[in-house]
């Protein structure tokens, strides 16, 4: 089964797998994003973060390989009376225009290493000068928790990986921590995460 099919299947279930409310780290750090800017949401799934950002006045582009997820993202946007642009694409091949985005949001986007490196290079390229990257993802410490996240270490993130991949950015916030994550039926308790906020 391909990654795409796996996520299409999950998102075909009733309701929203990660809820309709935004990720906590994003909500808490909204003030770090350039007001009303153009934002790219990576691996955005069913659109909870995109719709939240659109409601705050941002111009949002959401990319994900799951057509089913992004269709639900558009339905959520319609029900909240906002507009978002959705692009069905594999991040292994998704390219961005240089210096196009004021911010990039990456919430629980877990990719195999070569894909991650390609996608992160696109993030750096796509950010405008002073543009902001906001990222939260699970670390290998999450494997013991059984409260969500990818099952294999290869897909998990560490501070070391992020500092290395985003060495050209200025880091404002970088931490590994455990926090309670109650975000839909698939993220359900203590979560070991890494968080990054950085500017170009
Ligand atoms: C854990 S979900 C997170 C969804 C969303 N960011 C959120 O927090 O609600 C991971 C998402 O990554 C997407 N994804 C996984 N591999 C991908 C790839 N190679 N290209 C694009 N999206 C991918 C999946 O389709 C899924 O929507």
C-alpha cells in the first residue's frame, strides 16, 4: 500500500482524524507569523491548520498527497466561510517558487530522509527574507508512548536533524519536549515532540 492510499483510507473515515481545531503549538505562536501573509502548510491533511490560518486573515496554500484529506480541507474551509488553495502533490516532487511565502507551517509532517531533505530545501527556497518556518513533529521518544505518530524511527524528527537541515535559517525557538497532545482521535495523550521556529 502506498503512503497516499494509507492516508486516503484514514481520511475516508467519518469525522476529522486530527479534529477541526488547529495544532496547539501553531495557535500559541500565531503572533510569530507575518500578519496576513502568504502561508504554505505542508502535509496539511484535512485542513485544520489551514482553515484556522485563513480565518486569521492569512492567504493559505495547503499541500498534501492525500486527495481525500484535501477534499475534506476544502469542505472545512467552506463550512467556516474561508478560502484556501489546496494542491495534491507528493512532497518528494513538490517544488516552490523562490521567495514566495511569508511563512511555512509543518505540523506532524513525517517523511523518509531523502524526501524530507528535498522538501526542507524547498521550504528554505520558498521562504521570503524574514519569512518564518513553524514546525512541530514527533521525536523517536514518541515510539514508547503509543499515542500517535509514525511507527518507525526513520520517519521521526530530532533537534539535531532540524538544526542540520535548516542550518541556513535563524533559529528563534528549538526544543524537544513532552507535552499533552489531544488533537483528534489519532493524537491522544502525552507526545514527545520537537518544535522549531526559525526565520530566513
Ligand atoms: C499526521 S498527518 C498530519 C496532518 C496535518 N498536518 C495535521 O496536523 O492535521 C500527516 C500527513 O502527511 C501527509 N503526507 C505523508 N507523506 C507525504 C508526502 N510524501 N507528500 C505529501 N504529503 C504527505 C499525509 O497524507 C498526512 O496528511
